[in-house]
């Protein structure tokens, strides 16, 4: 079983966690997936990010233990139906959800974002000594234009800053993917290229 120290070393080398598995893409002839992280103490919000942050400051943000909740799964199913292929609310999909997000061998937490009594966002994060690894976030897609995904990242940056830890690992940046290239809008960032974390201070590739 991978312990916390080994896990941190693997994340720093560009690996990711999905459930109880640690993985890193290795596609012949393709290097599109680039690990990306933020050095949070140097992070500078753009004007649009500042607007999004201010707009949702009334949200109640709660850190809770990693456990299955039906309201989380319902929001996840709605998110998947909108963003990906259709998903059925049956036991098999609950099992898949648990395997994908709820099972963990490391120090993981859920972060809930509430607008009054309405659950708007759920983030799964892994805690490490040098930072936080953002595992997955899903949100109410009825409000997709409100920048809920961006707000969740901004709050994770704030969490790192409050705890005086250095990095927020955002997974993989893929320049040609609209679902993955948004990560380059958080600046400055570092990308793992040829085994070295390289700093980027603009959106240019």
C-alpha cells in the first residue's frame, strides 16, 4: 500500500490518484498531458477571477470527511449528464463513483460549497505536506456560466495560503482540450516538462 510520503513523491513526479490507484499517462508518440501546479504564495488573480471570487463569497464552504453522501452523488450524476455521456442512477454507477472518488489510501477530504441550503460544488482534495492535490470537482451545471469551477480552485488556493503550504496540484494541462486548458489561466503556474517544473507567467504556450 502506498503511504503518504511515497504518495507525495509520486505527485511531485507528475502522477495522479483515482480512487486507490496512482497513475500517469504514457501514450506512444504523445506528450499532450502535462502536469501543472500553482505556487500559491505567488498567485495573482486576474480581473475576471476576482469578480468570480467576489460573486460567490457568500457561499458556505465546509471541509468534511471523505464519505459517500447521496446529495453528492446526485450532483455528480447531474454534472456527468451535462458534461459527459448519460449516466443512470443505479447501484453500479454508485459503485463506480465510490471507486473513482470516495476510496482513498491517503489523506483525502471533501470540500462542500453551499449557497444557503443548496449544494453548488463538491471538490475532492488530497492533503500533502507541501500542498494540496485537486483530485476532482463537480458542480451544479445550471450555473455553469457563473464560474463555479474557477471559484472552487480559487478557494483551494486560499486554503493552501491559509495553511502556508506551497503548491496546488491541478492534474494535467492539455493545450488542445477545452476541458483541460483552463488551468493555464491561473498564473503563474509550473508545468512538469522533461522532468523539471518550469514556470509560466503568461497564457502563451
